[in-house]
């Protein structure tokens, strides 16, 4: 079935996952991977992820008169079906991860110290379609929905399920201190020793493998190449997504671009980077970016770009002092940079990659860790909260330090805004064109999470799953 790549990554960006407490080895393994991939994995999710304690969600429509809004503006919520009881204890040991994709909702729920269950729900009716049965509770923290399959983390294993039936298709291991990258047909696994292997995503058939010839040839980091207009994929296990290309940097500083289906190297580029401790490695629109800031006392930290098409390497950004905390695409051939230059404090700036010129630079409420753009609007999330900027860097909307949200569609965002002194939140629909806000509901303290598509919202309320349709 043909799949539009931009739509694919947009759906990835809307998924929400919930990370419960687990055995000490679990967070250490997840934490190590997150440090290595901090340029790709947001510290605060741009999708709604609430971990504020157990409670019941109480949604309401505002009773005051609605403002005059364009026809495509989200202005309310309508319940879908009846609440669905999901597996798990009615206490603080319960966890749930929700992924809304297309017209389906996939939920993994259970106890952090016992068992869990994965189910599929019809997003149009709220009815359960199937259950994949019980499985280990540790690290089964959510469902990663991909074209044609579901990935469920179960301990150190990745279980691949049929999204139509919930049946297990195959399983593989998630290598400690390694990387896993997937596209719509292939899963690539890279272990700590540098062994790189490609598998058919649907059948698990091994397609190819590449063994490093020596220590200098061992891949230190691997990532997928994604469109610059895509929202970053977020999931507990740092599973990375790709448009079909894999990019790796070796201990010797060589950047390799591979075809994920065949393993063939289409471009190999030598660099002066020695990636023992990188703070960022990612690839957008066929260009690999390397943030190199270790081992230099006499020269600035730098962001290098390596072009897959030409093999050209250039420094696109350098910083004499301070830190470049993160970088991410914020439009076609545009890169956003979040950092602190030790003079102005936290800043956010956009750079035109063709010219290398800074388009705008503004003071930021805090470090930013992820962003995405639609129609010359840039949505940024980080420690300072969530903010929406226009093409000139003007703030159209900004939530507080604990606010989080994401795109509903090209014209609307959904943002969770903290309510002071209550532990609850306002659900705010934000018009992307001008930042206009409409409160469409409230959410008290909750241990659940939410996920949404352009048509509906799904949230856990205690041991129930509830769905609402967006009203325009």
C-alpha cells in the first residue's frame, strides 16, 4: 500500500508514550540512548504526556459565547462512544501509552511491576477491536505505530504485531547501547560492536548485514534520514524513523549513507570529527548534521553538515562560548538552533541552510529540544514550555513552563496549559494563523496520557479510555 512520507512522519509525531518507573537497569539503558540521541528525542514531548498523579478527567464545553472564528478552527469536543475499561490497577502503579493513528487507537496499559495488555480501538466508535493478550509489564510502555506493523517494547525485546489482528509477526532484540531505525518496509538494528543488520519489517527476514572492518570503521551513532518538514518521532525506546536511508558516523569520523533495504553505501564522506561524545547527530532532507563540541579548547564548538548528494562538508554554525543545546528542522531548508551564548541567555534562532544566514534570533523562555513547522509557523517545545512563532520570529502563542502540545492539523494546535494551584490543565485549541486561543475542555490531575489525530482525541481517565471528536 503506498504511503505518503510526510503524512507518515506527521503521524509518528502525534504518538504519545508514558514512561513508568522500572528496574534500575531499565532507565540506565533508556537514559544512555537518550543522551546519545538528545538531538532527536525531545526532553518534553510535543504531544500530550501527563504524569501528574492519578485522577479523573472532567471535560467540559465553555458556556460563554464562542468567538467568531474561521470555519476550519477547532472550537470544541464531542464524546465518541462510551468509556472503555482498560487493563491495569486503579492506583499509581498503573501506566498507559496511547498512539492514535488514522482511525485507530492503540493502547498498552497495565502495572509497572506486573503485566500489561495491548489493545486496538476504533477511533470512530470507541469500540475495542482486538487484544494482543497479556505480556511483561516492564518497559511495555507504549505502542509504536508504523505502516503495516506495531512495535511493542517488552523488556529488551521488540515485539512486532499485526495492526489488524494484534497477532505477533516476529520479535527481535533491542541492542543495549545500540540503535534501531525503521522505515515503511525495513527495520535496521545496530549493536554496540557496530554490527549493522537489516530485516524485513513485516516478516522479520534478514536482508543484509555489515560488519566493521576495524575499530575505526565501527559505527558510533546511527540515525534515519527524515524530511525537514516532518515532526520528530517520539517514543520511549528512541526508535528512530527514516525515509528509507540510514546515516552512520564511525569512530574514525566517516559518515556513511546507506540504503536501508539493501545496506548498500551510497555515499562515504571523511570528516575531522572523532565522535566519542557527540551531543547531536541527525539527518534531514538528505543532509547529516554533527554537533561537535568535545576536545576543543582552542576553537569553537561547531555544527557540521554533510550532504548525501554531493559529499560536500561544511560548518553551518559555530559558537565561541556557551552551548548549542539542540537543533531541529523548522521548515524546508531551515534549521532552528537553541542555545546559550553566555551573554544573552537562552536564545532561539532560525538559519537558512542555502545561504547560511540567520533569519531571526529571539530570546527564548528556556532551552528548546524539539520543533516542527507548518505553513511558515514554527512550533517549539522545551523546558520553557511550548511556543508558536511566525516566519519573523514573532511569538503567536506561548504556554507556561509545564505547557505542552502539538499540531492537530495545518491550521490548529492542541496545547495543555497548567491551571495554577490545582494540578489541572486547560485544553486549549490554538489557531496557527494568529495564535488565537479557544478553551475546549479541562483536565484535572491525572496519571494518564493522550494522543490525537486531526479528527479525534484519546485520553486515559483512571482505568478508562475516553475519546472525543474535534468540533470545527
